[in-house]
C-alpha cells in the first residue's frame, strides 16, 4: 500500500531544501533564457531546481512518474499511476525581475486524483500544504473552510493580459466582474494565487492559460477548504495539456458563473 504520509514528508523536506538553495542562488548571477516567447522566461535555477527534485524522487520512488515544467521528467501521456507534478519556480518573471513573489509548486496525484499539494513561497518562507482528506495548512496552521462572499466585498485576481484584446477570451466579458469587485490583484504566480484563494486572501482567481504544474498543487489545497477549480466555462479541468482555470469558494464560484460568465456567452 502507498505510504502517503512518507511521500508527503519527503516532498515537504525537499521543498524546504530546494527553497534554501534558491535563496542561496540569488547571490550568483542568473542565466536567463526565453522559451515560447520573449516574456516566457527560464533560468538556470528553474532547471537546477527541477533536476534536484527529479534526482531525489527517482532514487526513492523509482516507479513514480514525474511531470516537470522544464522537461527533465518523463513524457506523460496518461494520468494513470502516481505522478509528481513539479513547477520548480512558478512566477519566473517575478523571480528574475523582483526576486520575490515566486514559489515552488509540488503535487502528487494518483490516477488523476490530487493527494498531496505543496506551494512554497520561497522568499516569504511560507508553506501552504495539503493532503487529501486531511485539511490544508499554512505554516502548520489549519486553514478554515471558505465562506461565501458578496462580490461587492470580494478581491479577485485576474492577469491584466486577459482584460485587453486577446485570442482566448472576449476581454469585455470580464470587465463587469472587475468593476463589481472591491479590489483586483495580479501577483504573477498562479500557484501562489490559488494558495491565496485557499487561505481567503483572494476570493477568486481566473486565467485563460495554465499547465498542470501551475495549478496541480493549488487544486489540492482548494479542495480541502471547499474551493472549486474548473475551466472558465465551468467544465472539469484536464490535468494534461493547457487549460483555462477559474477557482473560488463553491457558492462564489457558482454566482460568478451564473451572473457574469455564462450570460454573456
Ligand atoms: P511560470 O512562471 O511557471 O511560467 C503568470 O501569470 C502565471 O502564468 C505564472 O504562474 C506562470 O508560470 C504562468 N504562465 C505564464 N506563461 C504561461 C504559458 N505560456 N503557459 C502556461 N502557464 C503560463
Ligand atoms: Ca515555472
């Protein structure tokens, strides 16, 4: 039988250690390259951190599959079995430009079901963690189940990209939502923004293009506090491939879908 407690403890130990290495790496000069476009950055630290996790996971759990953003893991075509989903640095643009507001995101799924989710804010030394059925925690303190919120009292997170003309959504659909909310934030790290929804700092997070390593750990956190994560259209999210993501407490999620997203279809 799978020993989830040990997997969880190993993941936690490795994430803290990797965070320490990232903080130390800031003393040295970064090598920054671009990937799909000039704003899609990757550094030597993203690569080295992913390799750090892969070495340890492969040594201790040779039968587990690894899906990592930087491609050092396995080629994953199915969600069968135990899969580690790793984003070594989520928020690389922040890492390069600001040296803060980035995190390590580690999730472990079994047959497509999230079992472990860890989001570590490296510079604030803040760890969000959850095990399926065991609740979600920040720095060891249990997070409360989320409560519904009036949209007028809410803080929403949407990247400004989606509020300008773009090929994924009619941006005008989102304007009424931004106008009705009390405030609107964009942190530039999807995993951290999902963790912030899970702990109530944000009331909803919406984006049009994520990969599983950006949301897999945040999804486990959210499920433990009564949060819901779907596509923007309210459909189930697929773990493999790119997807839009809309996350909020269950009733808030329903209200935004009903009053703002679906009527304008
Ligand atoms: P990253 O820093 O790991 O690339 C920025 O709004 C958020 O979206 C970050 O979490 C960022 O992850 C993610 N992101 C940026 N570009 C992306 C892309 N082309 N596909 C998927 N996720 C992306
Ligand atoms: Ca990344």
